[in-house]
C-alpha cells in the first residue's frame, strides 16, 4: 500500500484533457561513475520516488542498481555534459 495518499480528484466542470509534465529531479555533480552513484543513491532513496518496503528496496538499490547503472549512466551524461556543467 502506498505511503503517500493521492489527493481526491477535483471536479472543475471542463472536458477531460491529457497533459504531459516533464520535471527535472536533479543532476549528478559530474559525469563520473562516483558522482552518478551518489546522485542515484540520494534520489532513489526518497520514499516519495519509490514506494516499496524499505528493506526490499534497500536490497534492490544496493545489490543491483548502484552496482550496474552508475557506469552506464555516467557514459550517457558525458555525451551531453558541457564545460559549464550539465545541460540547461
């Protein structure tokens, strides 16, 4: 069961519409494996981001994700990183 309850639907009397919301939830400090690992650990440890029982998620995060994703993600970040840092 999710820890964070959704707000009740607001009825405003207009036709239903579909929208897409793009949100930047942060960026690593540098395009390196260690910086990406720190960023992923902080971001994915937020219970509002992943709503799984903490012991189960800790095992998944530390046993698999933080061992495999940082190097591949750092490589992708290096392709778009600029001299001024992460892209705007």
